[in-house]
C-alpha cells in the first residue's frame, strides 16, 4: 500500500495537473477491466484522470476500438506506471 501511495504521489508530481472529475461508474469499470496489479491499476487511473477529461478518454477508447491506435497520453501513462510498479 505504501508503494502505491509513493507511485501515485510521484505521478501526480510529474503530471502537475489535478485529476479531472470522472463518474464513480467509470472508476468501477476501469478497475474491473484493468489486468495489472492493484498498484499499477491505481497508478494508471490516477494518471489517466489527470491527463484526460472523461470525454477525451471515451474518444480515445472509441478510436482504439475503431482503428487499433492508442492515444499517446494513455501509452505514456501506462509506460510510467509500468516503470513505477516493477
């Protein structure tokens, strides 16, 4: 748990942005679909909500489903969290 908090704080410090408001249902859906560790998923959620509004996130998911191309912000958050949670 302590390492998760450290990872979240590090990501928050790097991003410099406050988290955008997301409905709780979005957080629940993300948690259910996240296949990483609890620490990775918490880091990814924090990073995504800081990097993208909920509308941008939905547009990115739709684009990925339609084209297979992942939004660079999601790629960046995933990479940062992988590095922090190894």
